[in-house]
């Protein structure tokens, strides 16, 4: 972890309230900036392993959509040319913009809820889902089944809601890879990664 810094694009309100409160860490060779108001994974070693798995399955995808993108750590680590980052929380969006500006990718950062960004779910771009514990919004599932992105990576902090969502998604997709990650050792909490491919008609 490097020394804290204060990117110029961090909102003045955050710097006024918190002082110099930004941190940096590396994932998949990229440096990510975040602060105490934004969300960032705490177990970097395990998170980096999960990112490597997603990257393996998305290596042939130059552009993608990262829904529930947080600071952009997944999408920016996996995409090779461009990514749309969809995130609701304003403080986290601010950090996503800092990370987008620092990247060499063509990045669009959209501050809105996933269910209000349905137009970004298309048949042209694969999509990454990393939703909150409540899982995917019903409108996101419905739009995904309608638009049929070619590939999905679904990383979940709640295997129960992920399983419920996968029941619906497997109407049009097949699960080609699944792995559990022990993000929080000595606790009952794990995260699970599912890779889904669109079924052939």
C-alpha cells in the first residue's frame, strides 16, 4: 500500500471532511485509488485471484460493461480496450473516475443504479455483475435475458441470492465455470464467481 495522495478530481467536500484520506493498492498490475467513503475489497490477495479468473475468461473481450462497478477495480482490471462502469454511490463513483482517468482505456463512468442503466446491457458487450448482498435487481435480470450479452461474470458476496439469480439467468445461459473464494477467513462469509455463456439457439 503506497502513501496517501489527493487526486485533484476527488470532490472538495470529501477532502474537507476527511482531509488527505485516499489510499492506493495494485490489482492485476494496475494501481487503484480509493478512500474511506468508497468501497474497496480488504482481502487484496484473494480479490486479485478472483480478478485473474475473470480475466482468463474475458481475455478475448476488448470491451465490456461492469455493473455495480464500485471503484472500477474489476472492469478496469479485465477490459483491454474499453469499459462502461455503472455505480450508484457518489463517493465510490468519484474514485471510479479517478481510476478511469489514470487508465489507458476508453472508459465511461455512469452514476446511477443498475436498474436505471438498462440500455448499457446489450448483445454486443459481455457484462460483469458484482451486486450487493441483495443480488441483481429484477429489471437487470429481465433486461439481461432480453438483450443476451454474450458472456457474464457474476461475482457474489451472497451465494444464496446468487443461486436465486442464476436460476433465472440459466434460462438463456449455461454456467461454464464456478469457484468459491474465501475472502474472510475464519468467518462464514465467502464470495462465489460464476462465468456464464449464452446458450446456442
